[in-house]
């Protein structure tokens, strides 16, 4: 006679899955931080991080940027509760936001006095030609 004793491992698997589900948010935060800032545990991640890529883009798209402009960004750290990381301009030793935002966002140029004088002279000569 053959006797079979079958044990179910389903409850052990469910416990294992529940334990790993609790650590999922921590793993995601570690992955976000490693991709934005780089990690000392992953070889080559500092060179391929988002902050390093931003420094490379500033060298490529800005005209002769200074080293403080190239490395003028910092990133917030992602936590289990937030799961976000924000890249911002550095604010020490001085606020670089006003310098970098003009290059990134653009804007209107300041009108200088020579432009106004040129417009007035052109209008005067135009009015003299009409009379």
C-alpha cells in the first residue's frame, strides 16, 4: 500500500511575500536615490547619475560655464514615505537659482538706454523726411 503525505507550503510562501512587500518602499527609495545621486555600492553609478548628466548638459548647452555652474545642483533624498527626489539649484554659498533659471527658462532681456536713443533718433529722422 502506498501512503502519500502532502504538505502545503502556501502559508509559508504567503508569509515570505508579506515580509518582502513591507520592504518594497525602502527598495524603491534606494533605487531612486541611486539613479539621481549615484551609489557607492554600485560601480559606475556616480558617473551615470542624473546630477552628473545635468553637469554634462550644462557643459554642452551653456557657453563656457564655470565649474560652480556645472555643479550647481543638488538633489533631495527619497524616503520610504515620500518616494520622490527633487533636483534643485544649490543655495550655498550663494543662491544660484537666479543665474541658472535664466539659462534654463529664458526670459526677456533688459532694455538698455542705447536702444531707446536709437528708436528716438530713427523716429526723428523719419519725421523729418515726412515734413
